[in-house]
């Protein structure tokens, strides 16, 4: 199959593309500059000069593709995250970019469109299990554009196509900048895990997230699914797992209000209790995470300072 991928060199794409190539599929990847082209060629993908906001270039890029994986994001650096304007490019990718991609995919008869959203759209539900079939999504300034992207995928599906949304937990694992920062803080005695101690935090090991994208592409019926660890941990247990990973008996966990100071009031959804289940996706595809929870995942990570 010919698969067109956006965000092919990002945290998710750089794992997904080799999986596709290793199974004999041809990958055409969106490229916006020569440096990006070189990286894509090294991966074995065919770079295509295109832009999410240039419809004509997208038509050329998508032509003859059987599927589109829309993995592109532009998440701002932690230091800039509290500035609303720092999210403008990411919002545009999700909103205008997804709409343009869906238009092009429909025009050229693409059969499958996969978009990785976020589970943080769910409300705070204490210890209640949540999934896309039962829980309603709550709009907030930083998450609204992801819900817009989801609506575009549903528009694709309403045309009789296979539109798939994968609501991802927070990425952690090898190569994740957030994980490196979290472990760095833990070595200094702090668990940068915000929210009530008994609140659940939905996470997903990045290689398992990538595998979920590939399994969705080839096995999932159209719909919205949740991609998270088998067992989300409460904040208190995640802090304990961090302490164990860096060889400390315990860590200081900053109060929840510090999240507002560091990331802004629009990011307070990160303190919600969201015990999200991956059961529907497992039942639909046979996918299963290789890392069941963060206790196991953090043990697998290098803990050298």
C-alpha cells in the first residue's frame, strides 16, 4: 500500500515509518525543507515537498495513496507553553491542516485516514473508567483544535471511508523529551506530576503508540479509540515509580497550583483524574501494549544522570 504520512520525523512518525517500510509498504512523507528531506531518505521514505496549508501541493502528495496518517504536530517548548500564541501553529495544523488533508483524501479516493488525538479531552471522573464510546469530550482552549480535527475525520468516515481517531495518552519512553525532563527532576528530588494524589494519569509508551497507529491502519474499523497503558497509575503511584527509577526512597511533589504558574490556566486539564481504558481498541485489533504501566516503563529507561 502507498501511505502518505505527515509528521514522519516526529516522536511518533519516526517509529511508525520504519514499521510500515519493514512490512513492505511504500511511504511518501510530507517534507517542507531540504534537511527534512535528507532525514526522510535516510529512513527509507520518499519525501514529497508539500505543505498542509497549500492545497495544490497536498493534492500532488496524496495522489495514488491508499491511506493517510496525519501525525504532524507543533507542540511548543515547556518554557513557552503558557503563552497562548505559542500554540497557534499546532492549532492551525489540527484545524486547517486536517481539513485540507481530508479534502484532498476524498478527492483522490483515499480509503483510510488516521489521526492521533488526545485523551485529555475527557472530564475529571475520579476512579471511573473512561473510553471514547461512553465519555463525552470537554472543549477547552488548548484542546478545541484537536476536537475540530476529529470532526474532520468523522466527515471523512461519513463519506463511506475508514476514518480513525486514536486518542493518545501522554507519551513517555525512550527519546521523549518530557520523560527526560521528568527523570532529571526526579534525580533532584522532585516528582513533576501535578494533580491530586489519587487522580489517575493516562500515559502510553511511545513505541506502543506507534504500533497502535500501524494496527489501526490495517485492522481497525472506523471510529474513535483510546491508546493508553493497560493500567493508568494514580499520581501517588507514578511519583513512587519515578523515585524507584532514580534510586530514591521518595520525591517531593509540587502542589497542583504550580501547574497553573508553569503552564498557564488553560493547561489545568493535565491535573484531571482520567482512568482511561484501552479495551475497545484491543478488542478491535488485537493490539496490546508491550509496557503495561509506567512502573514497568520507568524501570526500562536509562537512569544514569
